[in-house]
C-alpha cells in the first residue's frame, strides 16, 4: 500500500514545451526521450543539461533535407546513408529539431559494454591458412579486417606479419583521444600509417583495458613465433577504439552524450571507408553490445548498418554473455498475471515491457516476512501515449523512484513500456520488489538485461516467472549483422606459472557455452546466426595493461610472457562471445579472399548449408546455435563452387598437409601412414587433372604443368587420418 499523503505522481505530457522549445516525442527513441524530456533524468545520471552539450544521434528525414536544416538547429553532419544522417545535436535543440516537418525520427542508444592454437583446428581454418615461400594459401591476404573495440596495444608483434617485418595496422581512430586539434571527426582523432600508429603505442584506454588487443589477435593475429595464431593472419587491419561503459572515467561529463550507438555506426563507416580507399573487401568485428529498445524493425541504427553492408562489406557482432542471467518473463494471453522480482546489482535499472493489448503494470514491495509493504499500479488507460509518469515506491524505510513511459513500437499492435527504477541503495539489497504484468487476454513480455536482471524470491512465489533467454544484444540482433554465439571446446588451460585453470563446470565439450545469449531477439528474429569457439581462447594481451595493472586478476590467465623490442608481451586466455565473434570475422576474411564481392546474404546462405550441427537433438536453425558452428573449410568449398563434387571430401585430412611447388606436389605428414595414398588433383570445376598412387612415406611426386590458380588435392587412404581434400592456391614462378 502507498503511504497516504506522501507519494506524488507527476505527469509530463511529452508534447509539452521543454527548455522553451516544442518537442515531438513521438519522433524520439527511448534514450533520446530520456535526455530531452526532463532535466531531472539527466541530473539523476550525474549530468546537467547545459548549453554546449551535444548528442550524437541518427536522424531520419523525409527525402533530402535542405542544407540549412542542420545549421538552423546548430547541428553538425557527420555522415549520411540514404535518408538517415548521423548528426551532433545540441541537447537544447533536440526539441526544435524534432518539431521540424522534415524530420521523422531521432534515435540513439547509450554506450555498449564488453561482451587461437586449437581454435583454428576446430573451425577448420588451420590448413587453408598455412603459407609457404612459394604458395599463398587463404590467409586473408588482400582483405581488411576491421575491429572496433577498447584497449588496443598497437605495438604488439601479433599485429605484424609472421616475420615481424611488416606492420599491418593501416589506420586507427581513437575516439577517446584528447588530441583533437585539426581532427574532423566528432570525437577523438585518427592515426594513419605505421609510423603514426606505433608512435601512439596504445589507445587512450590502453592502460585500463585490453579487450581489443585480444579480439584483434583472434581475428587477424600472425601468432609471432607461437602457436597462438589468429584466423586471417595476413589481412590488413583497421581499428576503431570506441567507448564503452567501462571507459566512463575517461570521458568528460560534458561529453557523455557524444558517445552513443551513432558514434559506433560512424566507427563501422570509418572501417569500410578505409577498406574502400585500399580497394579491398572488408569484414568488421564488434565484440560489444547493449540491450535493444524493442524498435529494431524501424531502428535507424539497424537501417544505417544495413546500408553500409553489402558485397565485400560484412559486419559481425557478439550475441552477448547473458546466458546465465534471468532477464525475461512472459505473461501468456490466458494468464491473468505474471511477474518477476527486481535483481539489479545497481542503484538504477531499466526494464521494458512489450504488450499487444490493455495492461496494468504493478510494483509490489514486500517485508522481510513476505508481507506486502506497499505497491504502485499503472493502467494503460491512465498512461497516455508519449507521457512520462513518475512516482515513489516505499520499501520499508527506503524509497524507489519509478519513472514510466509508454509509446508505440514498430510492431503492428504492440505497445512498449519503459520502467526506470532509481534508489539511494543498490536495488537488489532493498527488500524484495516485484514487477507484475496484469491483464487477461493480453500477451506481454518483460525484458531486463545484464545490468537490470530479474530474479525469484520466496516472499511471493507467484511472481517467480524470471528465466534466461531472449537477451541477444544489439547490433547483433539486426537483420544484416552476422550474430555470433559461443561454443566450448578447451575447458581449461595452464598459465605461465604452470598452474592449470579448470573452467569445465557447466560446460559440455563441443556444445553451446552456458553463458552465450540466446534468442529469439526482442523483435522475434532468430538469433544468433552462428556459433564459434569462445571458451579459453588464447590470444594477445596488452603489454601496457599488464605493466600498469600488475596485480590484476586476469593476468593469472596469461599463458606465456615474451620479449619483443624491449617490452614484455603476453599471450592470454579469455572467454566469451567476444572471443567467438572475431573467430567468425576471421573466417569470413578467408572467404572474402576467395570471393571479394561476397555479400551478407551469401554469407548467411553459406552458413546455412555448411555449418556443423553440434547438438543432434535439435533442429537447425534455432535460437541457441543459429545454423550451427562455423566450418571454415566447407564454407570455402561452397563459396568456390566445389562442394557438390562427389569425389571431393568436405573435410581436410587430419595428419597431412599438401603443397604444390616447383612442378611437384609435396606431402608433409603428421605421422607415418599405415596404408598407401591415392592423390587426385582437381580444377575448381571438378575436372580431374592428375591422379597417382603413393606409397606410405613418399614426400614428393610430379604434377602436370599448370598455370597459377586454385586447385583441389584429394587424398584417399585406408588410414582415415590421411583422407580429405585441400584447396591449393598455386603460384607459378
């Protein structure tokens, strides 16, 4: 019950005047509404709305806007794709811009958060990515791998070629850099060329973060005198050091709204523009994400990324690491009520409810013995569309401020409710608070996130509907983005101290990692699209992070330390869909080398036809694995058009590497064969060019005279370890 005479309800009609300007809130996404609708919301985030503050946002216009539109509202245009622009908007001018008849939508979301020795073997890229002095295999040569992440050690030898003689990072946009003199970018500045990038040494957050050093190494690291190679070991590299929640201490409070999903979209554009300047195809890897705002079908972020993607331009993003988290509760149409308890480990949380009919939202606070302390109830009839309502829930001697907005979604009949909770104490340390959906005949869903979790409680078991699932992050949930979940293969590792770290609890080798987020996405789309190894992946770690955080716990996951040009570097084991995502990006780089105009649609088709299906009890695709686990080699066979040749195996031989050089075929054995081999040479059209029998242990044999090109060598033997096919990129000298 409420305490009479104390609780206060404040209704702010969202078509009202804000900061002296008319604001059309129907055109604003949820995050932009929070910024523009009330100074108190920004104040609650520790931010005051003062002149000079700007928001980086997507703006959709009706046709081509007049050039004077941006100048009229004090905006700065950064990019435009079709009728979607990315613009810096003075916060005090959001209202006037939204009221302009040429503007149909303004959208942004806040910053996201962070979500190879055996890896290449698992995905099948190990033998197709082994160069020799006279042949160039599939190593990502001629392809740009772009990684947008945080914490880059730009000096790590992993980002040179395997001889450490050619530096491969060609451009770096550090969005957190304070060296902005002369920069035309909305935040930070960029550095182009080896000399400038190596002089920078690390991204602005490189002393606090190391995530990007690891993910970039997985996608494109050369391995530098180690077995810990990435996938596309010879690709050119472009990096964007963006900002995430973990970087907030490095951002001036007056600049917080400059770092949004629109800024991330500019990061993707920067990567693709760099690749275009080199005339090369590109895959961009993004191991970050955020809970979407339930408007993906009309999301400007999704539409902008869709316009960036295309032939030779692929975006790959992480599904998220919320598989363990209870972030979802459903009220089915035939149920009168359903609910879940607030489980956020923070003083502020945001929940979303999607409903297809009339709904009452209730919040119940309970006493320690399970009795009802107080409650608030909001009926849909009493909440006009585009209205902000605030009220106070009393939780014993504590209070919880409840802010609620209701607005239409892009779904045909659905309405979205944003419920923001704020307290002086951490929410899950208060007495239990239940969020309850009421309304027979209405289908409703409650969504939390990794920072706004749901939970169960014995105080009122009838509200224990919280469960995991439906928590795939954006932008991975967007249609044109390849969304990646994680599988577990290596279940532990030995660190540089000789200590074995066992991380097998809850894992089944070869199956979905228990933390990997699952779908469907909030808009009902099947996600993720694909999985790849993500557990205990060994890759490069930042030497600057290690140097400045010598007691950090994750340094115990260092597998090896080594010296290079006077500095100590590390290989480190890490886990997450963040690690699985660059595996997929690296594989796609190999595919782009084979077919530079490969499109996102062709990637999806290839995944659907060639992926392994780890759990035979499931039907595919599904909302856990997508199409399954990526198979680099079979995918390459499909892209090259030879997967339908019946006499060519869909796998590589386990203990044999074939090479073509100096007019001969060379066989490198991993063990002594127990039976003879039949070696067959095929063109990519499936034409048999040469065939011969080989006794066990023979290492070279003649081949027909050939011009440079791609060929397939098929080996067959009763010793199955030596049976399989290999694609050879032969170069005649």
